C-alpha cells in the first residue's frame, strides 16, 4: 500500500494505492490522524488505486469518520472500484459514508 | 505421505500480517483452478483474509512468529480452506459479529466472513488450537437449493 | 513445531502442472516481501517454474499426484527456495543444460534456471528424493563482490 | 491460457493470451500443429497477451519453426512484451526467430 498526501487549502486529499489490510492499515491510520490533528476539512480519501480492502481498512475509515465529526469536519470517499463499493454494501456502510463520483466534487468546501 | 491424490495444497506460514498478500494470491489462484470467476475469487480472498486476520489478532494476540496452517482444497466447483492455529480453543459462541447498526471501528470481520462464504465453522483441533473451516460453492450449484429430505413433512408433523 | 520464527513459508502440493500459476503467484509474492522489484520477481518465478517443471516431468515422469514440497525463505534482500521431491536421487551430473547453438525443442530448462538464479544446487534428501535449492540475491548486494578472506594471499601461497 | 485463431488467406494468426507453461503448452501445440497441417504461411503468433512463458513454451515454438521449415513456410512472432523478449535473449533465440513489430507487418506474405 502507498499513500500520497495533497494539500488543497484546508482540504486534504489522500491518494491510496494497493492493498489495505491488517499489515498496511496502520500506515493509512497515520496519514488520516495527521490530517485529523490539523482539523482538515474536507478530508478526502481517493481509493481508485485500492485493489483490496478488508475489515481493518474499513475500521480505519470509520475511525476517521468519528474523528472529523469531533470538530465538525467532513470525510469524503471517491474512486471506489466495484469490488470496494460491494464491500461497503456488504458492511452496510454506503449510507454512513459520503461517497462522491469525482475528485473535484469531493474536494469542494 | 509421499503421494498427494487429493487436490490439497498445504501451507504453513508465520503469523505475520506481511504474508497476507501472499495468502490472497494463493487463495485466488486455487479458487481460479476450481473454476471460480475473478469476482468470486476476490470475495473468497476477502473471507479468508478475515479468518486469518482474526487468528493473528485474537488467537495469537498479535504475535508475528507463531505458526498458521492452511489446507486449500479446491476441486471443481467448490473451494474449501481450513485455517489451523496452535493457540487455544475458542468457544465459537464468543466469536460473533456485532449488529451492523452500531457504527464503530472493528467487529466487521466475522460478518464479512459469513457474507462472503457459504459455511463458517470453528472446531477444536488435535494441537489444542482452533481450526476454522471456510467453504464456498460455485453459484451454479447453490447448496441451499436442495430440500432436506423428510424435514417439515415427516411422520412427526 | 508451533512457532515459526524463521520467515519460512512451507508448501506441499500435488505434482500437477495446473498448480504452476499458484506456485508463481506464491513465489512472486514472497520475493516481493523480500524487497525484489517486479521484474526480478518475474525472473525468479521463471527459474522456480523450470525447477518444478523438471520434477514433474523427469522426477515423477509426468505423474500428477505425487507430492512436492516448497520451502520459501525470503528475508530482506535474498530469496531462497528448496524444492523437495519424494522420487529418487538424481545424479547432478546427469542434469545439464545443452549447448544453446543446437536449436531444438527442449533442453532449455536448466539453462534458464541458471540464468535467472544465482545458485542452483541438487542434494539427496532424507526421503530418498532430491532437493533442489535455488537462491537469488538482490542486485544491490552482489554475492560475488566480497573477496574470500585469506584466499590467494594467505600464508600457504 | 487462451488461443484464438484468425485465418487471413494462407496466412494464419494465432492470438495467444495468458500464461504458457507445462500445463498450457500442449494446447498451444495443438493450435500450431493444426496450422502446420494446412501448410499455412506465414504462421503468425501474436504474444502480446502473454504474461508468462517458460522453456516448454519456447520448445513448442521451436517445434513449429522446424515444422514450417519442412514445407518452406514462414513462422513469425509479434507483440513480445519486454519480459518475453528478455527470455528469448536469455535463450539465444532472438536471431533464430523472425520477430516483427506489428501484426500487419507479420501477416505480409
Ligand atoms: N480466532 C479468534 N480467537 C479468539 N477470538 C476471536 C477469534 N476470532 C474472533 N474472535 C472474537 O470475535 C470478535 C469478533 O470478531 P470480528 O468480527 O472479526 O471483529 P474484530 O476482530 O474487529 O473485533 C472479536 O472481537 C474477538 O473477540
Ligand atoms: N528433476 C530431475 N530428475 C531427473 N532428471 C532431470 C531432472 N531435471 C532435469 N533432468 C535431466 O536434465 C535434462 C535437462 O533438463 P532441461 O534443461 O530442463 O531440459 P528438458 O527438461 O527440456 O529436457 C533433462 O532432459 C533430464 O534428463
């Protein structure tokens, strides 16, 4: 897994690539926490390059969702491949997360 | 055993999460040999990842140098994996998925395992640990399509 | 053995060529864990394929239900695999690559194994069969760069 | 592995996909033999979709090369990915095979 961070004013974009599992989710969590500490909003995770994600990846994203809520910020997801979208459905999470269709839309204030 | 007639691939690996991609590659390839579609192979790999992650996290408490055995059995149309650990036996009643309504990190693994596989079963093994058996049948032959003989219509009713 | 401290992944599989893609996936993933580039992983997978194909074809004469064991050992910077069969011991002198000038089908396997790996070694194993050990080091630390201590300059010369 | 055959007059194009090894090379051999029996020429193998090939795949192609020579025909290869080209180099086969850059060029009489 690889995470690249881009700053767009108060908005932060995390571009995630590869496989998110118990081995790699701690690194994703580090990146998310960094943005949470700065109260970034919207905090956007682009998952277009994610070929695999499991429950530990979902847990990390749910944590971030609770994190932004604490300072009234927004977390948005974008670029979900069909298999990833399916995982969110299986986990009953599609209505809980703010899932956008394009990066530009996800980065709007 | 110097012969292997049984279409079984056996793997022993350390309980280090760095091996999870290797396990997925292995699982996806065996499921493909059994005839599953690329989508189904991915879902099976997710179910197996959840099972192994639980052994690493809960069974072995995060210790990365314990042993985990995988027995992959994939004749045409079915995929079966036994995940054997050398920890202690876990009461299956203590392993339960949480209600999905409560949105909180964690507690999704067992739910995803059950959602992706047809059968999820925990048994005590000969080494004192737990063996988790996951089974998936190909969509063409749904295991629930056959009525159970005599049930609901037998003499007793 | 209930601990596995040694970064070794052990695999036992039937001698059926249908498992070759599974073996390559396994080998590429372990080589990746050890830090090899995608190109190097592919070359290592080719070398291992040639070694296992020879066991299936020559060691077991094409029989698809004999057992082959793989021991994958991939600490950072090195990849090592032992391919253990339960056939008979083959005199390494009888296993040789042919001169490449003679263009004919066959006889390229051993050549490719040697071209892709740093070390290729055959040994008799405890089961009466042959263990083929293939080793590859990462380009950054060529194994031949270190002079052997005392050689060519010692007291005796 | 998958092989699709296209007939272009006396020329035959075999489009090969996937992994060629001891398990799949018998099927490639069947397709090549079919074209050899009809004395097809040029017999073109497009390997652009081949992600892996080993010595049993090379042996199958060498056999075909000897087969076309028997009736004065031509065998041409096209679409070799870098890793496949590298394998031909390692095996000292680049000068023995007629390797073309495009399908159109390979199919010329
Ligand atoms: N192999 C195991 N050994 C012991 N306990 C387990 C094992 N697998 C699961 N459990 C228990 O079942 C619970 C639910 O597991 P799961 O749904 O995967 O959620 P999570 O692992 O995120 O807590 C775990 O919190 C744990 O208490
Ligand atoms: N595992 C083995 N057991 C017995 N003989 C072997 C084995 N591996 C290789 N050989 C011998 O070495 C020769 C060269 O092998 P190789 O270069 O792979 O070419 P090929 O397999 O195409 O003949 C083989 O023809 C065979 O006689």
